[in-house]
C-alpha cells in the first residue's frame, strides 16, 4: 500500500461555506433494522437493539469519527431522539446527527427536546431534517416540505430570538419567551443537514439548511447537483456545505474488496431484497428511483470505477458503496473533496466491523474536523444559557 501525492485545486469549483479542505467523517448506526452480514438475510445478532446500535456509536466514538447518523423510519429499532440522549452521556468526542421527521413533534417542544440533548452532549449534536410522510399518513410533497419549512423557521426563532412570533399554513406559534429552548450551541444553534432532489426539497435546503446531503451517483451528476444547489443558496444570499451519504467496502487489496462486495450479495433473494426496500417510507422517492435508474442504465452494478450500486438491490435510500483498496478509496474521496464536498456519512456491512476497517485503512489519511466547530456553533467554553450559568429568573 503506497501513499499518493495529490495536488488539490486552489479552491472548490462551486461556492461553499467551508472552503478549507477539512472534512467531517461520519459513520452510521443501524437504528432502523439495516444491518446484515449477508444483505437481505435477517440476522438476530445484528438486530437494531439498544445494545447493538449503542455498540456501533461507541465504536465510532473510540475510533475518532467526528459524527454519526442516527436514522429514522417506521421500522423496528431505536427512536433517534431518546437514543441520542442516552448516547450523549456515554460518548466522549463524537457528534450525533439525529434524524428528525418534521411534524411528529410540535416545533417548540421539538426545539426543547433538541436543546436538552444539546446540553447533555455539550454541543456534540447536529440535526438531519426529514420531510417524509408521517407514519400512517400520505401527503403531497409540497405539503410535506411546507410543513418542514415552517417547523425549521420556528426552531430557528426558538434558538436565536427572545420570543417566537410565527404564523403559517401549518403552525401559528406565539411565545413571549424562548428561555425553555435555548441550546448549548451558539450562532444559530445545531447545524441542519438535509437531503432531497425534488425542486421543493432543494429550495428548502438552499433557504434554510446548512449541509446538503447527496446519495451516490456519477461524479458528473453530483457536480451538476452541487452547482445548481450552490446557485439556489446564493439566490437567498447564503452558502451551504455539501455532504455525501455512501457505503464503504475497503480491504488491503482491490480483489479482496470486490470479493467482499460479492459475498455481501451472495445469499440475496431478489424478491426478499425488493420486500426490504419497500419497507422504507422513502422507497418511492425521487432519489431512490434515480439511483435505480442509474444502475439499470449502467448495465451492471458498477456506475463508474469503484462505485458499486449492489447495495441498492436490497436497500432504500443510499444504495451504493465505494469498493477498493485504501489508496483507491482515498483517491476517490479526495476527488469528492476537490468537487467541494465537506461531509461524508459512511456505513458498511456489518456496520461495526466495517467501521473498524475504514478507521484502520483510510481515516488516518484524511484531514478531518467537525463542521459545527469550524463554523463556530460549538463554543470552546461553557456558554451562558438558562441551563448553565445564566441568571435564574
């Protein structure tokens, strides 16, 4: 395994918030039943129990990842907000990226939930905004995104203003005091991460969120999306950062990595794979359908060198992995960084074992940092809030 010398471009080709080449590397805890040794073959050892999901978080914390995604779906597993509160007290340095479905909790109370966890974690908290249908309901996408837009605006008023005064289509909220919801983090509160490719989704992120998350596609498609999103944000007088949600299969040699990918699918029944995909509430979303179309158009599971879409045969959401040896994986990640990506949310099967392999072979070779520290959201000292040293009224 040899080290490669890569000459980075002077600056990203699109306007982004974090111009330095420091990246946030995050792992994934399988709160929604998504952990397998063989894709599509249920394994009781890898169920989404509190212990197993917690083991993944504690492993990522110990190995030095900067963040970890806690997903949300109507499936057997752990609910992200209470789970994050428990993990905040058990981890030492890692942030948690908590997926929150807008509308499930009244926005002022959601702000209070988040503020409480933010204090427990002393600022080690980020939020993944989800606009999917609420369990048991079916709504038009415009309604879902409008509700999310209103909820986000209320959250921001809670975290940055002394009072809340909001009237919208879904919420009318007037609060004389925001003391009960003041977060630990400053300058806007926890960073908001968001993903979606529909026009309504992208407009929402451009106007209100901080990190736009993408699922794996060809570099050409990703670059086009980033250019469009950067321009949309600029129209609102803003810049955002870009992130990629992707699986990893890294081994000492390319042949070993490809063999691991083949092994992962070796027991997959096509009908079972389709059933597992259909369980997720986003399985008919524009992003999932686009990934399926890319795989079909490619004529194989490889969309481009080292980008393998086999995971999408039995998984909704992120359906592709980087497959290769450490040099190949580092080179591919650096290409993404050159494009302007600053956050990577990674996973692999089984999640804990692949977390350890990526940390062994790749993580030490990356220049890493936390976006909420770089952007001065997480204070260096204990902030003055009603729950710390602020005047008790």
